């Protein structure tokens, strides 16, 4: 299974991010390129322990089962999956600047420091699961924009 902790995988994701531009059109969903980039940057900050969000009740009930089903194989995340409300971006901004921010966060996985990560839906996530989930999340949104 691909993981963001693998340099070749990280470099692949970064190349795909570079391909995205201000006029990229989503294949599905309503996000603009900036909104997707900002959402992904916030997600990386969460996955790296820079920000935290409270776990939602439904996540406490079924999050572990959903995480297990997502990480059981190489299949990409499904389209139009719901997001943590704190990571829903409703405004626009500078696409090129946000690309640089996301790429910088992706590069930080090279020096990832383990921590006790509680995902707002999935709950407690191991470092290995963070690596796989971070890859799948980035891949999902890059597929969304055909990158």
C-alpha cells in the first residue's frame, strides 16, 4: 500500500500538485482549486499534529470500521465523501501560494514525528495508518481535479 512516508510516493504527489492550476476544473464536487489546496493543507497540518479537531459522535461509533475498510486495499477514496466541517473551505485565495504551502507540508513528512493522533472521524490513527491515509487523501483530491 502506498504511503506518504515513502519519498517516491511523496514526490509523485508533489508533481501532481504542481500540475494543478487556477483554471483546473473538478471532475466531481464543488471545490475550486484554491479550496481543495487549502483543505488539503489544513488536513496535512492535522495529520502532522499542528492542529487538532474534536472527534464527532458518529466517528466514535463507526470511525474505526470505516478506516479499516478504507485501508484494506489500494482502492481510491470514494467521490463526494463528507469532510470534517472545520476543513470545508468556502472562500477563494491565491492558488500558487497555496500550492507552495501544501507542497511544503508534504515535504515535512520526511521528518515526521510520531504523536497520538485522534482523527475527527476515524479516532485514534497509528503512524502507519497516517501514512496510508495521507496518501489516499491527497490522491483523492488530485483525482478530483484530474491531476
